[in-house]
C-alpha cells in the first residue's frame, strides 16, 4: 500500500475505534483487524489493530482492480457486492491468489463486513485478516459475532456523525 490518503470517515474517526479493535485482536489472536474506507480507486485504512497493525497504517491505500494491473481486493468485493466475504485460504483459491494482502503481507484468510452510512450507501468495511486458516466462529462470542457487533456500533456512529 504505497498511496496515502486522508484516513477517516470524519476527523478523529479511526482512533476512537482502535481500542475496541485491539481488545478483539488480543482476545482472539487474529493477526489484523481493520476499518477500511472505500474511494472510487482505493481502499483506505481508517483504523488498524492486532499484531500485524504495522502492515496497514491509517491513511495507507490499496489500489482497487479498477487500476491497471491491480488484482481485486477482499474489501473491494465486500463494497462492490454489499455482502460479507469469507476467504478461508487464498493460497488455495485461484480467485484470490494474486490478492495484494496475500502477496505483499502473507495474509490469506479474510472475513469482512460492509459499513453503511445513514443512506445505506456502503462506505467501507470492517475486516479481519490472518496468515493461516482461522476459525471465525470459535469462542463465545466468536470473532464473527464481535465484528458484527462492532459493525453495528460503527454504523450508528456514522449515522450520528452525519445527522
């Protein structure tokens, strides 16, 4: 991720969610938890947590597949389809073998959910990445449940910020 953009949805957005993301990463052992903002050409890191947080700094931007020579990003598919995405192991999945997260950072397991604004427009994602297959449903609450809960909290915050 070489391009750097304004990282948040609004001023101060990213830092307020980092503590929650760090707690989830610590409790579950997941490598990376991210909140990503979508632009027409890039996915931009708004918040980053977990042991691999240094792979994605706030403001870092990964090019979407609309850029020549770029492979589709996991988060790009979530934004485009408006649906959650789970990739169990990109290393064995021809659809994802050229993905930047796998190629550049070795993160081939992904779970992401869309983040919607008050008008239901998809603004970005909340997602988890790991270096090997990960059971997103293990534990109580599971990582999947925790991300969905945080997704709802973030969407309420985005709605309140634009009200």
